[in-house]
């Protein structure tokens, strides 16, 4: 019989469902060795995250912003952020994960052949950049897109993080920052709203957009974005 505070699982649905592959060694070597529930949860979550994304690494900021993971780490009186940090450290110490301390975020790779190759490549690039003379800080230095989103709109999800990475490849930091600013000013705190602004700038030009923004505001500006 289930305890009163246990959340019951209704079962897996009928038909085709998405799956996350795990190496057999995970069950034969890692599961018997892992004696910490948070470490096990975080390790499994990273396997799931990387299996369903195009990336070979996961950022610490993505894990902190993942609500599902945060909910699963709410045990006893410990804070999810603290549990996450502790679990990641244990997984790195055990050798399940490989950690790269990047300038803008911490990166975690699975200790697989693919993960090790990616880690070695990025570590080499990171070392090369570190050996260069640092550029002086500029007054208009902008935060990375994840920080910009979290500070102005809300928490990240893995799927949204992928969209933001793609946006960084298509649009300049100035455009992204301005589009998010407009979304906030219009009380439309969503990436979909900011993305529509960027898409229209791309097709019609930002100068024309700025002109229209001067004369069209709030609801009228919404009509312009959504037309």
C-alpha cells in the first residue's frame, strides 16, 4: 500500500513512447556504486538531457533552470541548488562526468568517447584563449543570452535553451537584448514574443522597426508584431 504522501504513477501510456538509452555498464557498475540519491538523479537527468538535445555537453545554468530536476531534488530541508552542486561534484569525482570550468558557465560532459573528445577539444580551445592577453572590459559588455533571459523573462528549460543558442547564431547580441527589452516594456515576458520581433527585424530591417516603434506602442505595437 502506498504511503499517504507518495505520488502515484499512472503507468506508461499505450503506444510508441520516447526512450533514453543507457549503457549496460551504468547498471552493472555505476548503480551499485552510487550511494547518494541526488547524484543518481542528476546523473540520470544528464543522460536524458543529452540524449534529447543536439549538444554534447550541458551547462550548469541549464540544470539550475530545469524545474523538473529542481522538483526531484527537493528532499528533506536541502535546497535544490545545493543538492545539484553537491551531486555534480560527486559525479565528477566518481568519473561519470567530465567538468570544464568555462568563463561564462560550467560545462559537464558524459565520460564517454564522444564526451571525452568534445571535452578535450573545448579544453584545448579554452587554454589557447586563456594564453592570449585579456581584452580590456568595455562599458557596453553584454551578458550571455541565458543570463539575459533569466534576468528579464524567467527560468530556462532544455528545449528553450536550444532555441536561445540558435538565436545567438542568427542575431547580434544588440538585437537580442533590444528585443527582450521591448518584450519586457510591453509586459510580454516570453521568448516567443521577442523572437517575433527579431524575425520581423530580419525581414524588414531594424531601422524601419525602430521608426514604427516610435509611433506605435503597447497594443498597437502588438498588432504590428503579430500581423
